[in-house]
């Protein structure tokens, strides 16, 4: 596995699930990196200096040498493509790669609209239709639970970017009032992810 010449700089907020995806993957890859906390409450993500890194004013952002990249899923794909030449996390096989991409789309869609949105309302006080978010979360978790009844990880029997992208907001769904108790296969999958060498948790919010 190749390594960066200097530590990758990760701009994040410690309670951002999107940023944690990247932090988790960097840790699993055992790549050297430096955390730079962005104070969202003070509006640091909207400051001109940060907007030059990401015009959308969102975390995470990474700087890897002369590469500056935003969007958590794009960063995951970049890191896997550059630092995992064996293709463990992002398979080279077209069908296997497409199956991973399906879950990256779910992570950017139903996961954000459901568990992440419910958590956003409860943890950060965002104005969100909580009932709708919880309904989306229930539908999503039911599908994921059934899917995981026949496999150890989301895209097969080995972990991939699919699991990294889906893990954090699923694990922290209870912080948004979404119980994981009915979803035994989901809870078993979360435990398997947490047993991976190099796993790094996100701080849990006390509510």
C-alpha cells in the first residue's frame, strides 16, 4: 500500500457523520493524517478561506499534497483508488464496483434524508420534518436489515466502501430518536464494522 509523502489534512467537525466516514477510512487504511476542526457554530465553514477549499461550505475537505477534495463519498473513492491498489475497498470488477456504488448512492440519499436528518434535528436543532425523516429511516433500516440477513457486509462477505459510507449515521441513528432495536442484522453488522482493525468511533452525543 502506498502512503502520502506528508500527512493528509482532514477538515472536519467532530460530530459530523460525513466527516467521520473519511476519518474512519483513513484510520482503517492506517494513513497518516491531521485533523483540523472547523467551528461550524461560529460560521468558520462560510469564511472566505474555507470557501476556497469547498465553495459549498461543508465538511469534510481533505488536502493531500496538491490535491484538495470535498464531498465525503468522493473522498472515499479517491482514497481507495489512490491508496488501496489491491482494490479491497473499491473492487475493480465492474459488477462488484457497481454494487458498492449503489450503497454510496443510498448513503447520499435515504441515509441522509432519514437517520441523518432525524439526528440533525435532535443534536443540532435543525428545522427538519422529523416524522418524515423517521419514516424514511424505518423504511431504509427494514431494507438494510433484510439485505444483511444473507451476507456479512453490505456488498458481500468482505468490507468495502459501502460499509464505510453507511456506518456512521446508522450507528448514531438513536441520537435522532431512531431505535435500532428491531433490526438485529443491522446491529450485528455494526458490530462487525467496529471489530475491523483500525476502527475509530465518532463521539456519541449525550441526549
